[in-house]
C-alpha cells in the first residue's frame, strides 16, 4: 500500500505502544519457572505463526483480505504462557510469517500487523486476568466465558485499528471502512473459533503427547473454512475474470443502499465494449476472453471505484459511491480512458473502445435490477449518439449541478463558440537526418468545470453529429493559419490534421480545404490529412472518393492508427494514400521481443512496397527509436522527441531542435 506520513506516524505510535506494553508487563510480572511454560510457548507460538502464514483468502475487491485462525493458538498462549512472553511471541510470529510468506508485504505493513497483534492479545489478556488466574491450570465453563469476552475485545480492537489505518491510507471515512471490514471478515466465525482455544488447552494439560490431535483439529477447521469460503467465492465470482458476478453485484447494491447514512449515494456505471463481437470473430474466442480479463483488471484497479462486476459477455458494472453528476462523469471519463489504452496480447496490439450508461440511486431505483435497467437505456442512447466512446447519464442527474442532459454534446457547442478549444502541436522527425519534417495538430478542450478533456473522449461523441464538420473546419483553419505564421519564420515542414468519418460525408470537404489553403497561400503538399484506419473500414467508398479529391490538391493523405482498425488489407487497396502512421501499440509491442519486432517489420515492408512514408507514433524511449531506425522506419513522433506543445512554444522549439531548417517532405 502506498503509505502516507499519517499512516507512518500511526504505525509508529502503535509499535511504541506495543513495545511499551512488553516492557511494562516484563517489569511487573514474576515469571514462573521456565519449564512450566516454555513448551506451551514454543508449541502454541509455532501454531500461531503457521496460522498467520496460511491465511484463508477472502472475497474482496483487492483480493488482499484474508482470514487467519490465529485466535485459537493466540488464546491458548494467553492461557498457558506468562503475558510478556505472549505479547513478544505474537509480535515475532507475525513478523516472521509476514517476511517468510513473501507476499510482498511492506515493512510498514508487517510492523503494523505485529504491533496490532501484540496490543490486541495484550488487551485480551488483561480482560482474561480479571476472571481467571493465569496461567490457567484448571479450565472450566467460566474460562470459556472469559475467553469469549476477552476475545470479543481483542477482535474489536483489531477491527477498529485496522479500519483506522486503512481510512488514513485511503483518505476514506473511518466508519465506512470499519463497517466494510466487519462485513467482510466475518467476525462471527472468529468468535465461534475462540471457544476452541480452551479446548486446545484442556488437551494440552491432559497430555502433551496429544499435540498432533491439536494440529489435526486446526487443519480440519482450516480446511472447512477454506472450502466454505471457496464455495461462496465460486457462487459470487465470475470464473472468466475472477470479478464479482451479477449475484454479488445485487448483494453489494443491497448492502450499500441498506445503510441509512449513505443516503443512497450510489451510481452504477454500465460499461459495454464497442465492436467486441468483431474481435471475437476475427481473433478468436480465447483471445477475446483474455482481453476481457485485462479489461476487468484495469477497471478493478481504478481509484474511486467500490465494486467492479462482470455481467457476462462484454458488459461490466462499476459501482461508485457518489451520485453528483460532475463526480460520476469524471469517473466515467477516467474509466473510458483506462479501457481505451491499447492492450498487447502475444505481441498483437488491440484497442477497444467502450460506452457507458449511468444510473444513480435513489433517483433511478433502489436495487441493482432497477439501476441496471436505467443504465442500460442510457447505454443504448450513448451507443446511438456516437460509434466511439460516449457517456450518457440518466435523467436523474438533470437536477444535479448542471441542468439538462449532461452529455458532452450540449456543452461542446459552447466550447466551439467560446475560447475553450485550442490546438497543440507535436513534431515529427526524420530518422535519416534528424530534421523536423512535420507537426501534428492535436485538439485540446479545456472545460470550465471538468478541466482538460481528452480528445479521445469527446471527438468520438461528436462523430455522428453536425458539430463535427464545424469542429474540423475550426481545426484546419487554425492549423493552416499557424502553419502560415511558422513558414514566415522559416519552417518548411508539413502540418498534419486529424479528420473523422463524419467529414467524409461533407461533400464540400475538399473544396473547403482548397479555400483555406488558398486564403493562407499554402501549397497543398504542406498539409496532410489523417484519417483513422477504422474510419476507412466503415466508410470505404466515401473515403476513397475524398482521398482522390485531396490527391488532386496535392494534400497528403495519412492512414492513422494503422493496425488497430481491423481492416483487411484489400479494403485499403485503391485508396490513394501517402503515409502510414503506425500505432503506438506496435511500438509498445517491441517489448515482446521477436514477435513484436516481426510484426513491425512486416508493416514497414508493407509501407515501403506501397511507397508510403512510414511514421511511428508514440515513440517514448531511445531504445524504441533505435529499433525503428534499424527496421527502416522513416519518421518518428512521440514524447521522446517532444510532447504536444502550445502554438507559442513551437518557434522556440524548432529553433533549438531543427538547426537544418531545410527539411522538405513531398506528398506523393
Ligand atoms: P492520434 O491522431 O493518433 O494522435 C496521437 C496521440 O498520441 C495524441 O493523443 C498524442 O498526444 C499521443 N502521443 C503522442 N506521443 C505520444 C507518446 O510518446 N506516448 C503516448 N502514450 N502518447 C503519445 P491525443 O492528443 O490525446 O489525441 C488522441 C486522438 O484524438 C488522436 O489520436 C486523434 O485520433 C484524435 N484527435 C486529436 N485531435 C483531433 C482533431 O482535431 N480532430 C479529430 N477528428 N480528431 C482528433
Ligand atoms: Mg493523428
Ligand atoms: Mg494515431
């Protein structure tokens, strides 16, 4: 766990307190002769360490929760061994088990667990000592009652201190963490187990040779608990992804909504992958299954998420404990970004987009079924509004911070009218001579409330609306005007702009491009238009037509994100292109050794044969650049060269990084 200062301070206080208890009890206890307790200390101490070493994993979001049977040997120790020895032994056993188990436990976590056990059992001993004489030679009914009472205190202290440290670490509400912990850890079972401790001591006092019986009893209980928990996990988990299933989601929603003080503060985000059927068809079901597991893992690793359930197929439900429109939208945006990052499976890069429908309690319903129904209709709307990532919040949100349907669309009109949109530019460098041969214009939207919104999120949403041509006009106009200014300062390279499928249906597109170029006195071959591969697939006919028109203007035609659009190569034949932009996923794929390298080589060969300029995007390290150079790639773009920068920063960057200043690149 990432530890903050407050967590460290808290653990330091606990460790000091545990050491204090150890010192004070040692000083105030008259230790009985060694032979009266040393064997009990060793045997029960060892059993304690074993119980700590073999926890029973519990169903939980992080999978980090576990149930241990330490209460049994712990109380057997308390009944048979002097208090300071128990306190010390318990601490040492926890440290040892933590270290030896190699479960990647951090020092601070081990220190916390050790101090916590010492303190909790120390406090248990104080309660126990009020009722029975320790070490207990006679075990009677009152000993059992005392163990149960003392055990309750021990368990409560453990639950409270654990919740406190988690709340400090995650900045979460203490009461909420405590309640979750109590629900998850099944304190009832711990309580029942406690009564085994006096029984174990009875066996021990009767005949020490019966130690194997004690071990067998503990193994039997351990196995039974493990199987019980496994059965529950099986019933509530989806076998494919290991995530909670629909039934677990129902339970969790009911559990969260039962709580009065949460005020039904809960939203359900229904996430559905776009075009997943196509991936299954083209790459096979096993591939699709592995992809689903990766998507699930990414969702589950996200912050601010309470539960991620796999509902089957390509649908996931994500529970978020808030229902304010801004907050939920922010989570939805992060979620789409996380899912949309490329995946690499066997060196093959895949990219999937998703859509999200949102429903919130109490406005949209008060159980999982009702929320899912509303979220599903929102999802359908989201999918209908745009083929690419889109979020749709339910009408229940209309009364929240912002009025109306909180879709990206409404607000984007304001952005276009105001000054919330700008272009950043990212340089492209020739691998042959290091000259800067091009700049790519990348759109930025600084939203007054949500801050910077990634183009990947809103561009897709605009795809099927009339706003898209307006937006593209804005981008081309601005980019060409900036290019004209840069050319006056000596820049001779090209300017690339991204267009979308919707622009292909604008019959005047090529004319508009010609107008802009003429207005700024820019030769056609200095502008390159980038179209993503998936767009070519969906609109082959229109794409071919528009590309021919642009070719007549000498404007460059680039195939963006090549390799992620599932196009068959024959679909690309007959489309007059000048450039192939190799998606970042293939550069990432280089890490996968030979297979990644071969795929990249094949793409570069293809580009060469088709006489297309090869541009690799997303180049982040010198190693990647060298590999690309070796494989014969012509141009690179990526953070290694420069991050996209504001218009004002470009001349300075060019002066410092492009001494040649003489680069030219001709569109074919
Ligand atoms: P794209 O055209 O493939 O743009 C490249 C994306 O990769 C940009 O993301 C860029 O910031 C990012 N990038 C560049 N170098 C690196 C690198 O080294 N590592 C990593 N991890 N990323 C790198 P951005 O700006 O978020 O744009 C995302 C997509 O949004 C673009 O992908 C493009 O498809 C679309 N887009 C951007 N601007 C426009 C626009 O004006 N119109 C249209 N229709 N689409 C746009
Ligand atoms: Mg691009
Ligand atoms: Mg790209």
